[in-house]
């Protein structure tokens, strides 16, 4: 079984490594990693030097394999993929939609790793969406690729309980680790013909979309619980921010304060709690801010932040 792996960000790297290990194992003869499909190099860092995606960089450490970085999945990209003679497409956070002509290149079709309990949260941002909504659990689905986004038959699912303190960064790491364990099981089942898919209940589908930087602005009239969820969901991107006077201020970590009551307006800086942080009034309850950053400064723990600010009072808006 010749596998083409499609992925781009860091969350997909352990899954790619799992496929590579499977292909290199003593049981080889069944699987082969025929190539990697990832997004083109893009400018990064202070100097804007083009650098490969995390998946593209990881693939460079393997025994030499083709790494394809097409701008679009048109006829030229299809020809390059067809030349690799892949049997199965394995996708995780590649970032582009596979059309019917592209999927037709794979005799065994394709599978996709999606970090939600499908049909819940079809779309590109299921991890932050679960945090924003305060879900008690989320999960990972390995599904058959279909032309309609995230609508294919479910092959495997694993549930992940949530504590309510996850960030998108920490939950992505957990999903990444677990998906790398699930994927070989799915591939073995496909090779053996023992893994049967089950159709999704399309009537129960929900969707999530991309977030913009503007959506990171904190609405202090919301409850402390909602703002805390936003801060965690938008870490590491697009981050949650507010204005303090004329300065942009990123709120990087916080927690709700139970029992806090104040008549001050939402956004008012109430003072400090020596154990918990800088207290800010919300539309319902107070929020203890523990990590923050002016846009042109370093991110600091709240005590260090206050040491460098003469007068941190007033209202955040």
C-alpha cells in the first residue's frame, strides 16, 4: 500500500512520523510512504525568509522521498501525484479541499484525521470552537475523504474529556499525540479489509469557520467564564486583546474569580489578588489576569508586568 501523506502544520507531524515508522518497520512489504504533499514555503521570522511548513521540514529528516508543494491542486499537481502511483491518501490539516479529480488518483481513496467528534464541528477550527463553547469533551475522528468537507464515513473515533483549562495550543498537542496512535490502527484495518465505515448523521452536523484578528478583541460585557474561554481558545492565535488607554494589550492567560462582586463597569481594573492576579470586572463576575503583554513589549507574568508599569488603573475596552 503506497501512501501519500498530506499535511502542513505541526499538529500533523506525529501522524506523518507514525506512517514513516510503519513503512520502515520489520513488517514492511505492506506499506510505503510514497511522498508528502504540503503547502508551499512561506516567509517567516524577522527577515521574511521562505521556510517550509512543519510537515515539510519534518519530511526532510526521512529517507529521501518526494515532497510536493503545489500552489494549487490543478492538473500539474495531479500529474506529479499520479507519477508517485499512490494507493491511499492520508490527510491531516493539509489546508485545502480535495476535488473529485484529485481523489480519483487513489485506488483505495483517502482518509482524513479531524479533531472533533464528527459530525460536530465540520470545518477548519474544531479545537478552538470546542473550547469557546465550553464543551465537556471533544475527540478525534478518522473518516473517509469525501467531496463534501468532513462528511465522509467514520472509521474510528476517540473521545477526549476536557477539564476547562485547555488552550488551543495544549489541546492541539494532545490531539496530535493521540492521532499518531490511532492512525496505524486505521491503516492496518484498511489493509486487512476489516475496518468498516459508518455514515455520519448529516442532520446533526455543525460547522466552524476561520477566525480573524478582530475577533480576538475582548468584549468585557461578556461573562468572566466566556472571556476566559475566549482567551484559551485564541491561544496561540489570533490571541485576545483589549485597549488600555492608547495601547493594545494582549491578555494571554486568566481565570475566573468565583464570588467576586463589584458595581464597577465591565472592563474596570479592580486591583490585585496577591494569589491570583490582576482583577478585571466583566459583565458577570471578575477575571484574574495572570499573563499579559503590551503589543510592543514582552509577554510577562502579572507581577513582573506591574513592576514595569507605573499606573495600571482605569478601564480596559
